[in-house]
């Protein structure tokens, strides 16, 4: 039943997660980024409050002291506006840099590095379909986001009320006071409000992190058929893999047969097993350069005869060499004596033939 309805019951594979990451689809909480940016901005304002207040006061005093604004037809010098712009830049630079740096760092931490995805910027014509848009608006995810937004709005509204309402009398008494008093009181109220909202939002963002991870994993869930298709693509088609293995075996066989000409002896069963050994002066021990059973054994024997390699019948030794020694490996110590006798006999025969 699950197969016919294509139920997404399988966890996403590593390839699925990697492909989604390339498309920019990662578990990332915007609430966490927002609250950290808010807190960092508030902290930057608090730490640079003296710089902000002094520049703000300088701007107000420059504007209010100019008679140009009270005398029609009188123009101020260009340097007046340049000084104001410079003061605003100095006042806002620390805050802006802190906010930008915090946003970048938080995104890097959540996405575990830089993600450059052009697919996320491409226009999807499916999204232009009105029916698709309506389905998205009334989807479970959209309703969930709506509930989250309403809940956050209610919490933030209460935080604003809890800070502003108790301080309403102090604010009303600022009329006619010095600018510094106005800035100090409103600044403290703003910071109090900011950190209270940030504290509440931080708690909500922790919950949102787990929700986003759960939602992303749910979106990446796969059907069994998708998992099978992915394994087939990554591992390769079984028929193609079988063909590749067949070609590899053929190449190994050809390479092995080409080395028989250098063999010192071929030890046989005589028809079921054949092992070709090479031993020359300076070698640590005799080495297996070719081995095979049945048809391949006959092929090794025929190739050896073609190149004049000595062929010795010794069934127990042939079976032991075939089972215990791999290609291009030296024979084990327990077989030294048996192989040495055969090689000594062959060398004696060659010397006799040369002497004769």
C-alpha cells in the first residue's frame, strides 16, 4: 500500500541532504538570527551610547543654532550638511557593523559554512500558477507560520506594554527638560524594552530551531522507490557493474598470461590447478605470477609450453599454492622446502641439457 501511494517513509540519504544543501534548503531559524541581531544591535547601542548622544546633541545644536532656517532666502554652506552626514555616519557605523557581522556569523553557524545557491534565485513558473499559490497559502506550513507570528506578536505586544506603561509618567514629565535627560530616559526605556523582547524571542527561537530541523527532515523524506533509484545511480546499474567486472577479470587474465614467459616453473594438478612461479637471483622467495583452475589452468599450461617453461606435476603442492598464495605474493615459509626441491631439480636438468 505504501508503495502504491508513494508514501515518504524513508529517512533522507546523504546525497539527498547534500543536494538540498546545494539548493539552499537547510534547517535555519530566522527567529534565532533576528533575535541575535536585535540583541547585538541593542548591546552596540548601549556600549556606544556616549558616542551616539554626543553626536546626536551636536547635530541638534547645529540645526537649532543656525539662523538660516529662520531667515528666508539665507543659504547655508555645503560644509554644514557634510558635517551632519559625517556625524550620522559616526553615530550609526558601530551599530550597523555589529548587526551585519552578527547576521553573517549566525547564518554561517546554522548553515555550517557558505552556501552559494543560484537555484534558489531562479524563477519557478509553477509558483506563478494561482492554484499553486492558493494551495501554499492554505497549507499546514502556512497555517503554522501564521500561528507562530500571531503568538510572537502577542508576546512582543505584552513586553512593550510592560515597559512603556509603567514609564508613562516619567515620559510625560520630560517636557521642558534638557535634551540629555530626554535622551537618557528614552534610551534606558528602549534598551529595557529591547532586551526584554530579545529574552522572550530567544526562548521562542530555541523551540523554532528544533521545529525547523524537524520540518526540513520531513520535507526531505523519501519514498522507497526514490531510495532504490538513488542507490542505482550511485552504485551503478547491476548489469553495467557485472560487465565492468568481466572486463577487469579479462584484463587481469591477459596480464597474468603475459607474465608466464618469465616463470621458472608451472606446478600442476595436472588439469584442475596450475600455478606459475618465478624465481631469480636476488629475489627474497619464489613469487606467484599466474594461477588458475580448470579452463584457465589449461590455458596457463599451454602458454607455459609455448614459452618453454618447465611443467611439474605435484597435485598437493599445486592445490596448496593456489589456495594460500595470491598473485604477486611470495610463497609461505612452510612451502619453501617443497618448491626448493622442484626448482633444484629443474636447474639440474637445464645444466645437464646445456652440458650435453
